[in-house]
C-alpha cells in the first residue's frame, strides 16, 4: 500500500499595489508595515472612518490597528486579503469536511477523469503506529484497488462501441470509483480571504475536530497563514494539548479579545 503524506504549498497571496494618491484622501496616509495583507486591511479600515492621519496613538501602528479591528470584530476588512494553497496527501473523507467551509473556494481532483489505479492511501492518525491496523488497511486497499481495475476493464468492454474515447473513459472511471474507500488520497486547491481562514482555523483547530482536518488546519496556520500576515492572526497560537490517552495534539487556540478601547 502506497501511503500518502500530507503536504501544503502556498501558491498565491494578495498584493497591495496602491499607486495613485495625488488628490486622494489617503495621500497623507503612512503605515509602518511592509506586509501586503496588513497594509490592505489597514487601508480598508481607515477608508471606512477616514482616519488617514492616524489620529489615535493607540492604533497608529499597523499591528495595533489590526488588533483593534479584531477586538472590535470588524472582520469585513479582513475579507479583502487572502491566500491559496495546494494540498496533497489528504483523504477523500477529509476533503469532504474541508469543502463544507463554503466561504473558502475549492478545486479538487476529479475521480471521473483521473485514473485511480495506483492511488495512495491516507492512514488515520489513530493507526499510524499500529501494525495490526495497518495490515487491515493494506488488505482493504489491495482489495479495492483490484476491484477498481476489474470494474474499469468490465466497463471498457461494455462501452467498446462508443466512438468518443474520452467520454468512454469518463463513464468507466465514474462508475468504477464506487468502490474507492474514504482513505483514497486526493489533491485540492483551497483559497480564501483571511476572515474565512480564521473561521476555518478556529473551528478545525480544536481538539473536537476530526484529527486529520485538525492536522491540516494546524499545518496551514503554521506554514502559511501566520507567517504571511502575523498581525491578522496575532490572537491565535498553536498549543499542544495532552489527551487522557497520553497523546499530544497540536491545536489552534484563540485568546479572547480584550474589550474595544480605542476609536478607529
């Protein structure tokens, strides 16, 4: 059984490209950050209140301004910036949970078009160190891969008279995939704005989330989101939690924001 390993790669991010200020209200605006996402968040917030002169010392620095936005739950300005990742090495069952976050956007590997004959499998974290469980998974994987191949052969024979070979392959594979298990590896592109990603991290970084999607949330947070826009995620942190079983899980913890204390 070929075992898939989870991997996350950032493939896109928002750039701030303001190049016209002459005569505009924001011509007087200055910011102390070079971070594109944080610039855009601050720009959007200051436009709402026309606070281009940064009149309040408590929110003059970008990190403090963004903190005030988070504390005030003025999350709409976080929607202007975001990023996209390519994810490999997750299971079909995990991807089905990911796509429930409808404020994110998805492009997922199609089992109707892709030949799954040599598909890899994702081993649930509960069984990663258990040879007995892995033997069961290996037996199931071998059986289903053999069944998939046989169904492809049967389907190809049944549709041998179809002239459109591309359509024939699609029909065969979409039928044969019926036997593929939830542990089958998928690839997926996920993009979203920072508000949507924050919600994803808060809900899926919890100990009560399914372990694979929790691992995915922590990986995206640590490798992409937090380094990309640290001020936007300044109230979130990765925290190890020890379970009753002795297992140590990485989770994403959000600190409760302090009451709003400054004017924008």
